[in-house]
């Protein structure tokens, strides 16, 4: 996901889901694409465990509000 105002190809975030099968929990993590070695910049605990086969895509605010892309 590009950072707002990005100027370089890696100026953004990697978004991923982590699933802990043993604990029955899931979280979403955002990692700075220019500093992957630093680990997640944010970890968001999800309210329930998601399926390990879950896929997603980035949807901007206009798409979520109106069902259309801003592009």
C-alpha cells in the first residue's frame, strides 16, 4: 500500500495477516517497506481468528464509501 505522497517505489507499507492457530487469534500487521528489518509499525488484533486462506485487496476511502475507485 503506497504511503500518502510517496515518491519511491518502496515508499509504503506491506500489509499482512498473522494467524496463531494454537491460540486461535489473528492480527493485521503493517510493515514499513523501506525498513522491513524493523518489524511491524502497527499490529491490529482482530476480534476473531480468520481462515488461513483469507485473501484481501486495498480499497481506498472513496471505494468504501461509494463503491467506486478514486483512480
